[in-house]
C-alpha cells in the first residue's frame, strides 16, 4: 500500500465523488478509479458505496480513513522534524489533555518558551484520559496531561504543581445550592450528569460507597461545556472539576465542592524511550524550571 494511494483514497472520502477528488488531485477520473479499484482488490474489501450523486464509505472504508489520516499525520510530523536545521530550535509540540484549569500552566510554559524560541508552536488536543493515552501511544501527540496515577512501565512523567478538585455544577435555584459543600448522601437520589471517566477514579468510587448501579445517572459527558448546558436545562447535577465553567456574574449556575474533598493530581507524560525533538526537549526543561 503506497502513501500516494492513501492520499487518493482520503481525497475521495473528503470530496465524496470521483470527479471532485480527481480535480483536486490533478488526475483523470479513469486513473483515479483504477487506483481505488486496485486498493480495494489489495485489501480484499469494498471501501466505497457508489451512489447516484455521491460516494460514501463502507464500515471498512471508515476504518481505513481513520488509519490513513493517522499515517499521513505521522509522515508530516516526521518530515517536519527531520527537515529542521540543526541550528534552529523550532517545531510543533502537541499535547493531549482533558478539560482542566491546569492548562494555564502549560500555556504559561509555552509562552515563556516562545519568547526565546518563536518558531516553536503549541497544539492542544482535547479528550479524556483513554483518548489521550491512545493517541499518545500511537505517536500522534508528544505529551499527555493526565490525572491520577501514571503507568510508569509505559511513560516518563513530570508531576505538575496543580490539582483539580471534584465538585458539583448546579443551577443556582437548585436545593443543594444552599449548601457550602455536597456529600454523597446529598446526591444519592439526585439526577446526576457524570464525566465518562468519573468511576475510573478510585477516590470517586470510595466517595460513592453505595456503588455506581445505585445512582440515578441520567447523562454522561466528555466535554463539560456540553454537560453545563444539560445542567442549565434542568436535567440534573454535573459532577465535574472546578474552574472550568464560569459561574460568576450573570451565570445561573454555581459550583459546590464535594465533602470530603476529592482532588485529582495531574502529570505531563510521554512515552518511554521516545525520541525527543529539540523543541520537546526545551519544553520539558522549561516545565522543570517553572515547577
């Protein structure tokens, strides 16, 4: 399977037509059709469903698109890193992270670094812990910002001087808004909106000692902004980190911490034996200086 053919495949998936993809690639339609047919023959799978007006991907085609995009991204990353001059500190630094106020520390680090090395660029990729570690393991990002314990058999890490505090996001007219803190007993019979990864946190499991199955979980989220909209519409109480949603001013939402307090420590991690670029080396050095 050639990279060139993968580019052809991605163009057709993007344009949803042979003619549109052929035009963007400066190829004739018969040439492009032949290349795609040879790709399907090579894989032994049908990749496209050819309709009257547009082409859609089969299930196998969608799998190939995802992998092809990852391959092309890795190729570009490799080309960029290798082509840099030995005398220039430049390049991209990509970090996967969930929603957290701790991103401020990364932003501060990047700003200080860019003052000295303006050709270094920071890229943030959002996702929960499982999504972040997945793309990190595939080499699609340089670092991951994760909460809780670090798998030291797989990753090097730096513990950051930040921690997030779990609490409850609710409407200001909710009964629990009158309380300064919220206990597990307060939440047992309430409609809850949870992070998809909430119960991967051991402390969180211990907080709700009754077990997840006895809770009234009405919805889940992986981006708290979406969770906050559900709270605003009166669906329930969102269990979340502090300082992510603005609850000041005219907001009709408020935040109350859990009691007993549950904190999540955070660390920046990268793969063991990972070959670091000059830009990522400088980033690690600057992190360590600022801690």
